[in-house]
């Protein structure tokens, strides 16, 4: 939304717009109610790292930097909220999330999605919302994404052969043939996109704990429901096969 003068510049990173978030979690809503004033707060993660979805993740990233954690349980959707820019005409989704374009279209018929594809996101020095810079949400290991299919499976096999001796962990979204010397971590065993979204960041973190050289991540269709997943995976990946 457009920022009024009463909103300090530090809240909006010096931009003339400010993001207003409406949490659905009862604990967050109760804290705001007790405060009796709007709260300004950054996300509970280090810039560039996979976002936390549990209090344990927050402690891992920020121990020694914060005084305490309010633990409301693991996040329901698993990916950050949808960010909608109402200052553009028509309004535009800057960051896809649980509230999709098709959900908003009955209320905003001409709604647009920024870049429309995670592969077309531009690198901005001062992006209008967090997470729009290309390299983001990345674990320590290099993430290599691929869309399963006969031709691409051959590319994966070739990539594995070219990097023989390296350690791999694969993020799976449904049962597929095993790769030799590749550890599997399932985000979903039935290609359930809600389950994949809920488990993506925790999966990247858990894969990273196995200290691989590369994390192989299966892609999903970049349609309405899969757009948020591919947006995050695209910015976490250093290579797409």
C-alpha cells in the first residue's frame, strides 16, 4: 500500500510503499490485539536462507540474536504469504503464495503476476518486496532443479556421471525410479502440491544437514497452484537441467 508519513522509513526499507500483513494464526492475532497497535517485524530468517517453518528452524538461524521465540507450531502452508501490489494498475502479485491469482481474480479481474514465471524474475537492487532478488531461499549445498521426464532423466543421469564422487540428496515429490548413490528425501509421495509447499523449506534444510555437494530438486508444473513452489525453488536453485 502507499505509505503515510506516520510510517517510519525503517519499516519500509526507505520505499514509498509499505506491506501490511493480516496473519490468520490465533496466537499472532492475540498478540496484536493485546498490543493495541500495529506491529512492525521482519521475517524470522537470515536473508537468503530457506525460510523457517518451525520454531526449531528459527532457533537454528537466530540463536544468540533474539531474546525469545513464540512457538505457534509449524506453519500451515509452508511458504511465505502472497504479496499483492495495490499501487499498480491493475494490481499485481509480486510474490506468489497460498492465496493464488485464481482466488483473487473474482475480486480483481485484471490481476497480474510479476514476471509470471520464476525463470523470468529480474534481479533488482531494491526490490519492492522481500524475496524478489534472484538468489534467495538457498541452502549451503548447490540446488539443481529438473522436471522429470524421459529426456530430462537422461540429463540427470549425465549430470550424476559428470560429478561422480560427489554426494547427492534428491527432493522427491512422488515415487520414481531410484538413482544410484543418491539419497532420497520425500516432500510428497503422491505429488500433493499442498504437501510439497508445506515441506519445501524444511526439506531443503533437512537435505542440507546431510552435507551433500548437490541437492537435486524435482520441479512441479508452474500453474496456479505450483507457481509459488516454483517461484521459491527457482530462486533457491543455482542450475536447472
